[in-house]
C-alpha cells in the first residue's frame, strides 16, 4: 500500500508496520548507534524518540525517514562533529 500525501516522493513510500520497521532498523545497524522504544511506534510517518548511544542526544525522527535514507551517523548531534 502506498501513501497518499501531496509530496510525490513521500506518497510513493510504502507504509510499514512496526515489525517491518524493527527489521529494517536492525538490518541497517542502527541498533549500534541508537536506542529506540518501539512501543512509541504508531504510524510510519509519526515521529518517535531516539537516543544516541555515543553522545546521549535525544531527538525525534519519523521511522520512514530513518530507514529510507543513508546516514553517516543517524544522530543529528554526532553528524555535526
């Protein structure tokens, strides 16, 4: 099932379940960088809180944006360094 947003790029992204998000989270190795409460997951495009294991910075990001992009560092604070 595809999204129905106005942005063509976002509308083409598939909706994902919490199980699919968990699988992608671990496959991409984000568990080495981030702590995440999967209990917060309601919908693929609603932000949830992540905490960086390296610097302790807490930030919000949508699950779909995290797994749809390649990050050198998924933490916005560590990326600045």
